[in-house]
């Protein structure tokens, strides 16, 4: 395996480890499960105040499908999640909004970073070289190791740039739903300090 492919595979393994090993889990304070509160928040224009492509992503509806009943059932779901036709995110160049402040000693740049992306199929990701067959095999292995019998799963319907997509979401009991679309979309802040007398500081 060449170095470029190894780095892609390492990224996807890290991504899945962060999703399932460090997934935040909270207990519902009432009869409404945490996953339902989270998805209702997404439905109610959770992305409307964001800039860039996130502003065009909307959760139309979600359907509770039940619990994972057996190893065979788990296997079928994992194969569906990683199938050629499954929806996933292809990340593009980020949108960076900068605000610059000048002080006596420094130039301070505050950046808000938003993801730009397309929603494509797993097969399109492979054909474009952004995902390898080895990466898919490693993703499946991570899912087999971390998904448990009894986890809830959901079907999510999305609207994005005039098109509709569907994804499967797996969620632990009273946890945060995780799917291959929202799990890779996040914003972040960055602060850069340019000293007028020295090199950059971040």
C-alpha cells in the first residue's frame, strides 16, 4: 500500500474511532429520547445561521427503524451503510471568514471555518480516488467492532442543493445519532496572531 493510500485509511480509522469510542452519551430527562431531541433540533433549521454549504443542508424527516436484533442484522446494516450507493460527504475547500484586529504590537486574525462539500455515493468517492477499497474494509471492521446488539438505528432523509438523499444512522441507547453525513461536517474557530516583530503565532 502506498503512503497516500495509507494516510487515507488512517484518517477513516481515526474518524470511526472518534465516532464510536468517544461518542457523547447523555440521559434523557423525560420520555423523549436524546436522539429524538437532537434530530428535532436539526429539523428546525439547525444550519440556517451557518455560512457556505452547511446553510443548504436540511433534515426533512427521520424514521425510527428499531433496534439491532442480531449479529446477522448488524451485518446487513453495515453492508448497507458502506454500499456503493450509500450517501457520504466529499469535502471541498473550506470557506474561511476572517476578521482582523490591529493592536500596537500584533495583527490578530479571527477565523470562522465552514465546510464546503458535496453529497455523493461511496462508489463516486472510490472512483474519484478520495476513498479506497482498503478504506472501506477498515470502516466495516471498525463498525463490526464498535456497533452493539441493541443499538437503535434510524433512517434520515435530507435535502441538499435541490436534491434529496437518505442515510442510515446508528445510535447507542439515549445517545447522539451518527451517520456518514453529519459526522464529517463541523465548523471551527481559529485565531492567528501576527506579531509585527516576530513570526506568526496560532
